[in-house]
C-alpha cells in the first residue's frame, strides 16, 4: 500500500484528511503537525507521497518543502495565498501543486490528486528530443507526477521502443531529432507519420513547436499529433496538456 505523510497544524484539516483517507482506503498514512515531527518520521519511514503546509509553527517559510525533497518526495503544498513569488517558486521547486487552504472542501480535491499520482505510476511517456538538456527537463517535470519516462534522441530508437513496449501511453516529440549515420534522415514530422501507420490506437502524441499558428504546428497536426506545446511553455501549461491527453 502507498505510504503518505501529511504535515499540517490545523486539527480541523487533519480530521478531514483522516476521515477521507480512511474512506478511500488506498493509503497508509501518518499525520504530524510540526517540522520537527516531520524530520523524525522521515528518518524512520519511506514515503511515496506527501501533503504539507507551507507554514508550520516551527518553520514558517516553506522549509518543509526542502525537507521532503531531501527525502525524494515531491509534495502537494497547502498555502494561505498564491502570489507571484509562489508561482515563480513552483517553476523551480520539486512541488506537485500548490493548494489554497481557505476551503476545507479542497481536501477532497487533494485526495483525488493523490490517487491520480498513484495511477500515474502505471503510465509511461516516451520523450523524443535531440537535446539532452530538454530531455532531462521534460523528464523532471514528468517524474514530479510519478510518470515512468523513457528518453531517446532519434526516431529509430523511438520506433524500436514503441514496437516492444505496449505500456507507452504518450509520446512527446520535437521536430529536430538526432540523425543516425548511414540511415535515412527522419525528423519529428516523419516519425509521427510512421508511428501513426503503426496503428497504436492507445498512443497520444504531443509535439513541441517553436511558434504557434506556424506551418510547423499545422504539419504536426496533419500528420496525427493530438496536441502541441509552444516554447517557452510554463510547467503549469505542460501538466494541463499532459492530463488533457491522458484522460
């Protein structure tokens, strides 16, 4: 059973979490109220998931986020407000999502997100991009939400992976791909064309494009991609596109 750590000082929120999680039955969980208690529990247990309050009685400036990150956990974070500073930190911190704490019914939403993160562990995304930096950035964002990730740099590797791995649900592809010496040149557009001929009905494809409303996006759509992202996309937009296509 998946193990969850909740770090929250509010007795009311803790009570609601306990009730909903007991009804859900999908998580083994611990609830603590302070940074110090979280340190102790993290040193003695291995958690896959975490929900934390950004401000705690003994750590009121988001220190708890760094603590759970240190234990390889990306938390869902409760916060009293979401401002420009919070939004900027979301782009760099290992945080799944920020949730406003002013509504108690948000707890139901958080529990549904936890179940979504658990389901993501069974989904695989193939990332096809010639840039190692871009592949790593995409992998980092996908890993925050527990997706399995396969990364390749050329079309031939991508086709090979798709032929042998029927667990791949989504392919993210860039137009410029690394070319293999001695073999026919295949860019991202040609890769999409060939993949669609493979009749992989389960597979969704998101293309990465330089500009919106360009010939590039039109060509990708004509070849069979389901959606596209325009550089420089935000992390929030990235997740919206991912989940829209994996419904």
